[in-house]
């Protein structure tokens, strides 16, 4: 694709010297993207012809300066020709590098097409290897990358060889300052971007990893969950609205199974099976990680399934429960929290936390079993729940005290 190139010599009057001279700069514009380089020449501003982009006069010094500027202009067009002949990416940065001789013009690829190709591949594998949420996160990361390039470099793309440690640190600063992201969100966005960089390294397009000295840490976030009292109040509460009761029931189902919203929404009746112990189990896979999740059903969960056994949506679609959209569920949960005098900001994901803490770990279920039921790929993820159970530590130590006293 042909690129529109334009050049402009101008005076940077803000850098006037003590002698009263002003530096001449060259502005290079490629398809609307601008970059400036110094000509390393200073002139008397009173003799500068802005429209002609040259010095007025006929002296030898004037002729030399004007010839120098014309030669610099020729170098830019020659650089454009060479890059075009070699089918190299023509960008303001590459032209600047060519002229300043800081590094060779990049023969490698540009960042945005690589990012876009990656996202297209993720989209093509939706439902097979990736969930839609994963694709959406990469699309958001791509948008942030484009916005950052405009904010920092005033360009719409950049050669991947231009991505260094300084670039990564500037990207980190952009998320924290301009996007007002917290630490964990910033780290997650950079983690998504790092996948693109790793693709470049794996393909031999990059020799060095610009992330090698970037060592951010995810800060531990306090996970809210319902305690026994709050769970009991919610179960016993009677609501006038059938819709609110339905949302409460589905939320409670996750409190007793540990299933995330997306997994409950897709849960089929056929995924409730009889296990080796003769009891009812859920055999499913987590949408987020595609890992197996096998959960013995507690009596409370079995009762909730039976309650919606004849619900039209469940009968017609073979679903286990009539789940509303996530947005509607969370909206109703706020009403439910108010009605139950629960001060915590109630979202659907709190149900999963409640299963991990109040329902299982606090009642002596091993962390290994909880991790398996939650479908975690790493037990460290489950250990975050165990850390917040001071009540469990207290109960365990009281049991120990009794044993020691009895001994």
C-alpha cells in the first residue's frame, strides 16, 4: 500500500540560543503520523523563509545551508525508495532511524498486524480452545495498545524491533496514569501483551525479550464471601417477586456447588449423573479453563434442581436451571443483598467464593478436594481462600487444645 509522505522544515523557536539563533527541524509525516528530527543547523530567524523552507539571501553561508537542507530532503525520499523496493515497512520511526543512523531500518514486522492475526486465530477457535471472554480480553488489549501508540508516539503502528524495556515501562505507566487502572489490571493487560511478544520471539522476529526486566507482582485481593449467618438469612428470605426468588435460588446453587456463572448457565440436565458412590454428581468442564469439574451434589443443591425441574426454559432447552443474563443476575443480587441486610457488594462470583470458604474449607473439606471441585488448574489459586479463614484456624487450634488437655 502506498504511503503519503510529506516533509516540512521549520524553526523550533522555543530552543533559541544565547546568540539569537534557532535550530532548524525537519517534520516527517507518513499517513498523518508525524515525527521530528533535528537538522543540526542553526539560523538567524529573521532570515528564515517559512513558505520556501530556506534561508533568504545570496551569500555562501546561505547557499551552503540551503543546499544542506535540500540534501537532507533528498535523503528522506531516497530512504522511502529503498524501503519500498525492499518491501520494508515505511513508517516515521523507520525513516528517522535510517536518517540518524541509530539503527538499521527494521526488516521485521509491525506490531498491530501480528496482534490482529493472533486475535483472529483466537476468534476462530471460540468454543474449541478459547472462551468468548478470552477473545474479548485480547480485543480490549489490542485497543489499549493502539491508544497507547497514539498517546506516546503519535503513531498507529510500530516495528516490533522498537519495543524495548522503555516501551514496556511506558505502557505500564500509561495504564496506571491515563487509564487509571489498578495494579492488578495493569499487570493483566501487560500479560496479554506479553503473549504477542512471545509469539514474535518464538518466530525469530525478536532477539531479546523486552519483558526480561519487567517484574510486576499481582497484589492479593480480599475475596468477599457469605458467612453462615448471611447464607442462612438468604435461604430463609421470602420474596414477593418470583424473578428475584429465581435469582436467589441460582445464586445459592453456586454457593453449594462452586460453579461460576458461565458454567451454571450452560449446565445441561445430562451433566447430572450418578457417581461411584451411588449419589448424584455434576460432571462438567469449566468454560474458562476447559478443565474437568466433578462435584458431589449437596442436599441443598439437589432441592434447588428439583424446584426448577418443570420450568419451561429448562424443559425446552435441556438446561438444569433457568439462568438470566449476568448483568440482570448481578442487578437483582443487589436488591437481594438490601432485602437481607447484607452490607457486602453482592455479585454472582461471591457464590463461588462462599462455596470455597464457608461451605467446604470451613467444614473440614481438604483443600485438594476443594481445588478439584472448583476446577482449578493450580492449587495455589485455591490456597487464597484458605488464607482468609481465621475461624477455621481457631477451630482447629481449639480441637488441638482439647486433645492436649485430655492427654
